[in-house]
């Protein structure tokens, strides 16, 4: 009897807890989520992604489909929450927001996935031991010969394109959490958006003008991250921008740092690491990610002499604030407070606005010309190697000839034609090169033997 009563009491207790959960805040949240999922309307292409997710397709396959479609979606907050509730990964949602319409883009399934930077991935702080000036932005020791791009055609921007264009200038490495990333061949201490480049004000916003030919890609597509032992690496991305940085400022100073991979500005705020943040979010980056200069040196072409270091750097960073981002009437996003008029006021310089397309065309031409230069150098190197190989083969054939064999002219080894320089064959090569004993060798072999006229003189004396 007691056992039966205890079992009844346990059953009633379980039922009571379940009713409370359904009627309490957890039940309300579940009901709201279900209602949102049922009521949110999404484009058919996005719904296809949901179907693939529900079918258990891998993230790589879904990402490849999104990239191949090349359609970007201006998703609302409710739509993104709906996708999250349906099990769509953060990387796929980011790809839906960033996909760039192209004729026939083909991104491999190994396209790097975005991930939040780990807490241990910090670059060296800009103290008094700041990186030494980089005069030319590093070149690889032995560049491959890339195919020169067609000047008249617009490139199809995908992973294969990046791989072909950037391989002569660095190496591709597999970074955990990001996949295939590009590491430039540069000197130790190099930093993106600091070495070998400067800021230019364009009609599309602040544009990073790189001195390196490969800068036309890696400072306008994708993102940079500091990956521990790898140092700074570039994570491929397919949405173009004049630059990919965020800003801090305080009276008389400006600072900037690379935007992390996966950061997307949408609906007036940042979507990052599966969460939403305000327009002035700093992504958890500490002081060591930033470069700070005095506002009066912002337009310099070489920042090495003007960046803040040591205690002054940390003092200015401590009182600086993150610039909020916003979208303008043309749909472009950028930092508040860095428009043309404000920059003229805080830098003390008249700002000339440059057409963004001119800057972009200039950088593309620089990359194209450098690829042509590398290809020409490769051809010259190959021609020299071929000549050396032919010379060695000729020497080998000459060394294998019989000492008593006559040459094509009918002369014995060591004989010279009229007017030839000693030690030179009829083809201008030295006899040693032809595998024949030279004049010096012949003289050396006869050294110590009496000459013919010496014998004649002895006979006369007798």
C-alpha cells in the first residue's frame, strides 16, 4: 500500500512540474519560438537552405550551394532568428548575407568558415619594440609563374581565383577554425593595415591603398585574423569593401584594427559569433590589435615614424571610444564621424575625394602588371636553365668521344685551324670544353723531352 501511494505521489509530482513548465516562462519562450517559426516568411532560396539543413546535409555542402547561387539576402532579425531555430549554422547565415552575385562563381567546399578569435590569439602589442619599417612589403623567395589575367575581363571572384592570384606572394595554410588561409611572405612583425600602405578618402569611404600588388585583394575582400603561431593570416571572403577595419578615436588621435572574420553589419548592428551586438561593438579586441596615430599624421604614406608606442599608446587607447557604424542612403556602411568634413577638421588637411573606381582599377592593374613581371622572370630563368642543361649535355657528349677520333673537319684532337686562338676549337669553344686536350695540356705532357732541333744540334757537334 505504501509503495503504491509513493508511486502515485511521484507521478502527480512529475505531471505538476510539466504543467508548471508549460505555463511558466520556459513554456512561453517555447511558444514564442514556435510562433515565430510558423509566422516568419523567408525567400524561397533561404527556405531551400532550411530544407537542406533539415535533411542532414553537411555545412560544407550548404555553403557551396549558397556561394554557387551567388545571391545575397537582406535578412531581418526575425528571419535570422527563424533560421537559427531551424538549425541553420551561423556560417551559413553569414554566407546568405554576404554572397556576392557573380556570373558563375564556383567556390569549393573547403572555403574557410568564419570563427570567433580565440582569447589566446593576440598579436604583439605596439610597444617600443614595434615592427621595423618594411621597405617593400616582402616578396616570396621563389615565386611561381602565374597566368597573366586578361585586362579586358572582370575576374570571377572565388576561392580558385584567390588561390591563383595570391600563391606567388605567400603560402596557403590550414588554420583550425578557419580552414584554408593565406599567409603573406613578409618580414617578422608585419601587420595588416599598417605596413606598406596608407589611407585615401574616396567617394565610397576610407580606402586602404596598399603598396603591395597583392593588397588589391586582401585588403578589400575577406578578413585578417591573428592565428597564434601562424601570425597574421587572411581568411578569404567574397564581398568587396574599400577596407575592412573598425575604428576608435579620441581628441587628436585615430586608431584602427582589422575587422574579424564573420563580422556582418545588418539591421543597425553587428552579427558576430552567432550573437547580435550594437553598432559600437569592439569584438572583444584588446589594445594590441590597434594602430594609433595623431590625427595630424593620419594622411601620411608611412606610419612607422608616427604610431604611438608604450605608455602613450595605452594612455590614448584607454580614453578612446569605438566609432559607431551606420549605413548611408546608398546602402554602404561605414564609421560615423569619419566623413570628409570631419576628417578635414581633425586632421588639419584639405581632403581631396578620389573616385573609388579609379583606385580599384589602379590596384587591379598593379596586380596584373606584377603577374606579367613574374611570368617574364620565370621565362628568363627557364631559358637560362635550358642553356645550362644543353651545355652540360654537350660537355658530356664531348667527354665520351674516343681520343683518336677525328673531328668533322678531319683534324686530330688538339689540332687547330689557321688563325684560331690557342685552346679554342673551330666553333669558338675551348678544347677543354669539347673534351679535347688543350695546348697547355700538350705542352705539359711534352715537358722534359728533347726538342727535334736539340737533336740536330748534337749531331752537328759530333
